[in-house]
């Protein structure tokens, strides 16, 4: 059984084997995705930010606050919150790629649970390639979207 804090092995200079490393990665990504989606369900989106049970959420984009330039993910939190509450139009309005990233986060839950259920066997190659390809495609789309936004500022 995997022990995440195997201090004896780490003190001896040993390392986790591939199966244990993959398990830790799957559990970590699953936990992060569940936390993000859970927070999106609890928070409420508004044009000026987020609220938690009627109280203004204190976090905002530092790049936008400091320089007035949106980052690649500006509006993504509000988009996730709107989508978690079933408002697709608002989710698209806050960030045009918000729904794609939201679906990617939601898809991580069954993907990671499946990976943990079949361990120590690896996930099939085609499923791994599909997952990696979609994640890269969405990541590149978010970056390209930001470059288009920045190009509009310069021109």
C-alpha cells in the first residue's frame, strides 16, 4: 500500500517507483479538481468578482490589478462559478474558453478514478494520448486566446 509520507525511504535517498509516483499524481490531480469544482459550486459569480455566501471573495488577478492587462485566465474563476451553477451564457461571457476548461476539469474525475481503480496496471495508451492531447489543445487555445487579446492591445 502506498504511503505518501514514506520518510524512511526518503531519508535513505530512495525514490518512489513509477507505480507509486503515478498513484500520488492521480490522487493529487483528483483532489485539486474536486476542490476547484467544489469551490466553483460554493462561490457566486458577479461582474465585479466572486462572493461566498454574500461576502466578497478577496482574491483577484494581480496582473490586472497592477497593470490593467488581463492574464490568460482572467475571468476563468467567474466562468467556472457560472458553469457550476448551470449558466452557460455567463460562463462564456466571463471567458470564452471557460466551458472547455471546465469540461476538462470535470473529465479528470472519472479519468483519475479509473486510473486508481485499475492500478497497478497503466491506463491504455490511446486513452492516455487522448487525454494528453485534449489537455494540450485546450492549454494552447487558452494561450492563443491571450495572445489575440494582447495583440488587440498593441494594434
